[in-house]
């Protein structure tokens, strides 16, 4: 390569790499260093080796229960949200023209709204004194089941999971809908000519062809569940008594509420490694569908 | 044949009813939000599911608009998102061109490093960036949002752009180079026009994610005057804890810009998300 080319490459690459290093790479390295200290803020950090990491992995129940909550959310996505998404996507695919577009637009509306608004909306839906949910229960004669949904230690996690699944519905739906749109129409026609019923078509043609889409979506759901933060932060702050804690929110509250900055950074580093490891593992697993690395 | 047609009609009707019921389940909380935003705060309590606002309290919106300083925060959001989108587009073009079209030894390595950025959760950079931005003196400054917004939009943007470049014939830009055209001229005069669909997708995805971003804004900004819309709504709902009708009015106003954009560009947005979500 001639010289002008080298200068060009530097000129083209430098701004992007600079931003990348400044906001992603360098912070991760700094986090790794701070995780090895007992820092309580910007100054006065003392190097304490792997103490934070040992404490985190061997003696921190909240950390492990945060991971368990993420797993539950992931399972909720896969076992509750995804089947509904697939069913609706299959049904919607049978419509055409304006009607199809209409529902497609309708289903995605909640996903377009800022997470702050949707979460605050749901906090109000769950409000024990005027919330929509309690009033609905009352209206259908189930007034005895009225609850303090987000404040009750046993109900907080299921309530939070339910709203998170509701909030994520639009994206889940769209991914499956895109997959179903990719199934060639001729296959359906051929099956119908052979006299196959709707259920048979669904289980013998649509779902098997959707397998790669399902694998990718399940992967995404698990990773998204692990990364969950905003809904938790805005709705419960991880409470009551860490019942709804998630990793990202946990490290955040450790840093900014209890000033255990070093420890919070150790959580942050472990969290980044888990996400990276999980993504690479899934990516290898789904390699034949076009892996990333 | 007519029986078949009738059957078909019936099945279609049934599907529409089912889909409609589900849409209702999805949208009912929003209907409730709008309904209650028109009540007096005192009328919130009671056991009715929906209440006819009698008369509708439109002044809730007027008061929330002024006390919530909505115009200022809208402007902040527009500014931060606008700059972030523009810079992301510029970087997506230059990086992807250098990584895909120019031959150099480390291009593959840098591509992988940048794409790995997609897997890093933003939350793991909140604490160190809080310190970095404090040291650089750019906390409480638009840059403390624009820099991370660009950094976290860039990997997906590069992913979309490099993918799209595969379908653009190399001869197009190579012949321009041979004709003596400079590299930057090639990027902006030849690559940019032909990659318009990818640029639109990147623009939409970046804008939506910046527009709705909350946790970085809440972490890096404390100056009241710089807040973006989601953070402002959050502050407002806490500040007016007991004044429910104002809270509800602010929440409705917070959704209007996103929904307006969505209704205008729904086809592009849905297509963009389908492209982006697969690897996002």
C-alpha cells in the first residue's frame, strides 16, 4: 500500500476509534482497576487485590439472586412472551393489505414509548389505591384479590416480571413476524393442496422453518434479561429487600447509594465478562446462521 | 366454492377479533393514562376502571407544560439526539469504508473489536465514565451524553453499514480512485448516495435509542437545564409525587413526540428495527 493510503486509513479510522476508546474501552479498563481497590468515590482508593471479587463470588447472596432473577425473566420471555408473539405473528400473517399493516402498527406502539413513561405508567397501574389493576379486579368481582403489587415482598418479583414482559412485547413480536414473513408462500399452498389442516401446517411447516429465528430470539431474550436495568431502577429500585434486584441495578446502587465504588466496579467487571462470554457462546452455538465473530 | 369463501371470511373475522382483543390488552393502560390525565387529582381515587372526565381538565396539560418546562427539555433532547445521529452516520461511513474497502493488515481485527462493542452492556461503563467525565470536566455538559451515545450506536451502525457495503460493487469506488478521486470524496460522493437505505436504518435506530435513553442521562447530568426529555419526566413524576393528574399529563406529553414520529415513519422504523434487532 502506498503512503497516501496509510494516512487516509488513519484519518478515516481515528475519530471513531477515539470515541470507542474513550467511552467503552478505557472505562472498562478503569473499571477493572477500580474493582481492585476499596474506592468510595473519586479519590482515596487503596489497592486491595482480588478481595472484592472473592467477596462477590463467594459471599454475596444478592448478586446470585440478581442472576437468578435475570434467568427467571429470560424464561418468562421465552415461555410466556414468545409463544404469544409466534401465535399473533402467525395470525397476522394470514391477513393482508391495510388490515395487516394496521395491527402491525398497533402492536408496536408500546415499544415506541420511552421506558421512563411505560414504567411509570405501570407503577401507577399497580398503585394499590387507584391503580388500574386493582380497579379491574374489583370490577369483575375479584375485589378480594386486590394487592400492593410492587410493595409486597412475595408479589414484587412476579409483578415486575409481568410488566417487563408486557413492555418487551413489541420487539419480540416484530422479530417473529419478520421470521414468519420469510417463509415462502408456496410451501403453505402446497401443504393445503395436500389437505393439511391449519395446526398441522403450523407444527410441520412454520415452526420447523422458524427454528433459526427462534434460536436467535431466545438468545436475545436471555441476554436482554441479563442486561435489564431501567425498568427495575424506575419501578422498584430492586426492592423490597432486594426481591427484584438485577445485576446492573445492583452495581448502580452499590456505587451511588452505598458508596462502595470499588466493590461496584468489581460487579461491573464480572457483569461485562458474563455478558461477553454468554454472547460469544451463543454466537458459536448459532454459527451456521451467520455468526458475528 | 361459495361455502369455502364464506368459511374464509369467517376465519378472517375471527382472526381480526382475536388480534383486536390482544391489541386492547396492550393498549388499555395507555387509554387509562390519557383518561386519567384529564381528571382532577382528587378524582383519581375510587373504584371505576375508566372515568368520564367531567369536565376534561385540559389545564393539567397547560400547567405540566409550563412547570415541567417541556419546551426546554424537548429542545435538549433534539439537540443531543441530532448531534449524536449526525456523528454516528459520519463515523459509520468512514469506518466502514476503511474497514471494508481499503486493504490493510489490521482491518479485520479492528472490525471485530468494534463489533464486540455491541455486546458490552452500557451499564458496565456507567461508573468508570462517571469518573472519566468528571476528570475531563464534561459532566453536566451535552458532550457527556453525545460521546457515549455515539460510542454505543457505532458498533451496530458499522455492522449494518459493512453488511450493506458487501452488496455494493467494488468497481464503483475503485474506478473513482483510479480516476484520481480522493478517498474522502469517494466516501461522501459515491459511497454515501448508494448506501442511503442503510443510512436511513442507522439514523432511525440511533435516534430512537438516544431519544428514549434514560440511565446515562440520569447518571452524567445533574444540571436542571441540560436534562433530556425522559430524565425530565422521571424528575417531574418524583417531584410532583402527589399531584397525579400533572404526572399523567407529563407522561402523555412525553409519548407524543415518539408516537408522532412513529406514525409518520412507521414503515421505515419497523423495517429498521427488523434489520437492527437481529444482532442488536
